[in-house]
C-alpha cells in the first residue's frame, strides 16, 4: 500500500500505444484483426477471453466500415491500440468526412448494423465507444473495453 508521500506505482509492462496503417481494401480486415490479437499476445495483456473475442469483432467491424464506406476518399486507414492497466482501446481512423451513426436494427436489411453491433458489444462489456472528427477532416471511431469482465 502506498503512503501519501510515496511515488506512484510503476506502469504495468503491457501498457502502451501502438499504431499501424493499412490500405483500405478487404484483405486489411483479417490482417488488422490478427495484428491486434498478436499484439495483445506479445504484450502478455491479461485480457478475458470474452472481452478478447468482442474486441476482435469490433476491430473487424470498424475496419470493414472504413473499407466499405471511406476507401474512395481515404485509400489508407490507421488502427491504434492503446492499453492501460485495466482497459484496452482500439480505434480506426480514416480521412473521409462522413460521420456514421449506429442504425436501429432493421431485420429486412442485410447490412448496416456494424456500428450497432459495436455499441452493443461495448456496452455489454462495460466499456464505451464514440466517433470523433480529426483536425484534418476525417474521423476516428473507437471503443474502449475493460480487460476483465465487469461483475
């Protein structure tokens, strides 16, 4: 236990921020998912299995959205993974100015529910997600999840 005058605890070894870019093409979806999974494994992040599966599905959905909806104006996308002591945040950035919204479930549609799925996975895990504009006019869509399932 720390006393009031002691130094803060050292950061855990798996904390950090990693960023990679990829072309906005279909093959980037599984590549991004595998890169995130491999990063978490290399860093020995203590992530719950259910949270990991949800996080990887979120990565797939966000990269798919960038490929499907932003590639014309954004031939490259960026994926960022930020890991804290108790949480992990993934974000996908593209330079397309359109800011998507999560659609309501419409069972007659065969698509268009990716962001709704992201919101639901994030909420179920006890996390948060949002869409932000970048200074260059693009957007970042992100989701932050706890490393362990909330009780």
